[in-house]
């Protein structure tokens, strides 16, 4: 639908133009004006007749003049209405080039897919194995979930992450992107997109994906941590502190993980980093 403009169909104008040639096609306002004009003309003639200014035999000549005047007045009124006609719930018809400049893209709301219950159960069981780093068996359960519901974006996302951990980066990233195509607001998929890119050594893409996850959920602890770990590899202690601090504020257990994280080796001896991760 065009935003802000309703085009009146050509047939509507054609019908109006054809009907204005007939007295019966005049609108109620025109009928009323004509009736009032006739009444006023008759009252004027009656007053003049009583005063002896108009003879009865001249009545037909006077009426012809009055009727002709009324017809001319109604004609001009009708033409005015036609020239400025806008339908009650519309805007004037615009030229094609003006319509083009006013076009606004429709933001169609696409409902998020609701995964099949059985498929989701397989996904949850597979996720437990995934957290235990038992990727092979986890993949089997994710595949079962997808055989029931190919649009189960949770399973697509988890399968992609598992494949990335096995070194199949492009295949894993493709599945995570597929999950995001179904549900772009799925925070876990945005996080895993960052994780898979990090595992593949694509740090810029990884940081971008982690930041997208944080835009969706600014309390996503491990997206902060993921960005901090990448800057740790680069030896950028300022950025490490910037992102590791909110991760620790959200979850105190992050301190222990960071103390054992090899990604922070280049900045581990910095006193500021030591202060941040101390028990």
C-alpha cells in the first residue's frame, strides 16, 4: 500500500463526469441552491407585481431570465466542485513521479517460528552434551531435532557452533546464519556467530557479532568476555579492561575463568588486569 496517498480509481472520475451532464446527477447541495433561487425569484416577482412594476402577462419572460440565471450559477458551481474534487478518505491524485518520491517501504512483521516440541526436546538434550564438549553425540541429537523440524533455529544454531568447534568453520557459520535468518533477534545465535568467527580467526567479524548480541541484550556476560578475549590476544589492555569489567560485574565467576584464560597471556602482567581479576 502507498503510505499517505490513496489513488482514486479512474472509473470514479469517469462516472462523475458523465453524470454531471444530467440534472439528476447534481448533488443535494446543488438541488438546494436551485430551489432557494427559484423561491427567491418568485418572491421578488410577487413583490414587483404588487407594486405594479411587472404585469402578469410578462411573467413568462421574467421566469425565463431567472431560470437561465439559476442554470448558469449551478453550472459554475458544478465545475468548481469537479475541479477540486477529493474523495472523503483520500488525497488528491499525484503525478507518477511524485508518487515515486513518496513511496515508503512496508515493514512487514514476520512471525518468529515456534519450534516443534519434540524437536526442541532433542535440542535441549543435545545442548547438555555440547556443554560437556561431547560434540559428536550432540550433533546427532541436533540432527534428530532438525529431521522433525528443519526450521528449529535453536538446533541450527547449536549445530553450527558444534561444527565450528570441530574445525568446520564455514559449514558451522552457514548454519548459524540460517538460524539468524529465521530469528534475527536470537541472542545466542549472535553470540555463536561471534564464537565461530573467533575460532576461525576472523576477529573483526567476531567482535561485530558479539556487539550485535550486546545490542539485543546488554547483560549478555559472555559476549563482553568474548570481545575482551580477542583484544587480549592482540595485547590491547585498554579494550580488555573495557569489556572484561562489565562481564565480571554481571557474573563474579568470570574472574576465575579469566585467570586461567590463555587469550589474556599478552596482558596478564599488567597491574590493572591483575587488579581486575584478583579474588
